């Protein structure tokens, strides 16, 4: 699978060609650097945020979007995905992670991103009262099957 982001060598900008690599298949190759250039992509997290009693999930509203979405953010270079979840929850909501469970991953071609989804229980509901006034709030609708609603495509629309 080749993506337009890998048409040219990221090091020297020479056009890449396909070259067979044992156990890997056809991989972009820079004949100027004599190096294989494996496709690069972004890594992001999204999280289903549960309150401590696990009867509500927290969704956010971003930018000019009208719908509420799962909290999401890009993983910084050198950061593990679990740390990204905690950082985004702290930055965006001022809440702390009580527990964190890996859920599922999905690749989004549109943003060339691998999304890693977690289910997280957050603490600090008192702080949330402040946030409610800025458009962030718990939704009272609890999905019957949480796994069906993960990785909302709108996260990257
Ligand atoms: Zn090169």
C-alpha cells in the first residue's frame, strides 16, 4: 500500500521507487540514499471517557462542530499513547485518569493516522462543573454497546 506522502524521499526528496524487501514486500526505496523508506503516518488517540460511576460518558465539542465527539489528540514524538491520553484529558478537561484500558485501533486514510482508542475512567467531576459552562459536558445517553460507538469518524472531519 502506497500513500502520496511517500512519493518522495523524506530525507533527500529524490523520487521513491518500489523495491522488493524480503519478508516485507514492495517498499518505497530511495536510490540516492540507498535506503528503504517505510511509509510514515500520524499516531493519535481517542478515548471513551467514563465518569466514576460508569453511567455516563464524556464527549467534547471542538472548533465549530455542532456534534459532540470523543476526546482525541495526536501522540507527540517520544510519547507513549497512554501518556497522550492522560495529557489530553488534563489539557482539554482538567481531569485526571483513574483507569485506562486499551480498546481498539483503526487507520484513517484521510488524515493518514492510526487512531488508538482507549476507555478511560476520569476523576475530578467537581472541576467539570466549571467546564460545563464552556460547552463540555457529560452526556446522559449511555451506549448499550460502547464498542460500537468508538472511533467516531467525525473526530477528523
Ligand atoms: Zn533519499
